[in-house]
């Protein structure tokens, strides 16, 4: 691990791996694990060029199983970095794609969402709101109502058990045909990567 005293630390979280079933479009052509890692491969060097120190929790295509092992190892990785650099200097951004159902069928729900833990810091909420506001301004809201806070709350393990400000982004829906078509394109990947880059930069600039 680096020994730099940099004060802008970004930890990027990959989606569940290729060995986790069900994380794909109904036709199985779009895979969440692959999209997440492709976006991170675009995002990481851009963040580094902007002065951030960047870590990726599980860059490999496969993740440890069972699920509780995977999630605890992710949190251990994040919290180790927080202990080294100071949690106030770190953010954790886990990059995913949403799903409206688990029935293997196409659905109508579309759009971006960002989650924080139910008991989270004000910094986590501020980071999430920055993401949501920027996504809306760029036409990624979709067709669902947005909470008044401009973030969603959930009991996700990696959000409630990490020391630093932490969010989980759901970048459109893997079971919506139009969203999948967009995310599968280079323009879609670029839009998601740029959203993350600009939101993180805005957060640290405040």
C-alpha cells in the first residue's frame, strides 16, 4: 500500500463478480460485473490525473464466496485504507447497476439512484446528493420518483460497515432494454465514468 500523505483518497468498489449468479440482463448479454470494472478502468486514471490517490477493492472478475466473506473482505480493505490515511480524507464509492426484479424478465423502471446507509454521516449524504443532482442535470434521472433528500437509504453491508463516507451508485437498470442499450454503448460507459469523476471532484472541492 502507498505511503503517500495525500489527502484525497478514493476507494472504488466493484460490483459482485462473474461467479455471482443473476447479475445480468434477462438475455445475459449485459453483465454487471463487467460493466462496473470497465467503468472503473476508465475512471481510475482520470481521478489520479486530477490528484487523487485511488484504490479498487476487488478488481478481479471473480470474488470470494460465500457472500458474507466477500462483503467483510471489502469492508476490511476499505477500513484498512481509512486507518492509514484518515477516514476524513477518504470516500468509498461502490459502482453497480440496478434491477427492478429477480424474475429474469424485462421491466419498465429506468434511471440512476444512489444509496447511503440508514445511519450514515452527513458527509455520506452530501456525497450522495452531489451524485444525484449531477445525474439529474445530465438526463439520467429515469422514470422513477426521487426522494426529497436526493438519495436513497438502505441497509447495505458495505455502507454500514465502512469507516469513511460511503455511497453505492446504481447506474440505470440491467433489466430495462433501453438502459441496457445505453450502458452497453461507449457513450453510456463514458457518461457513467464522467458522472463519477465530476461528482467526486465536486465533493472534495467543497
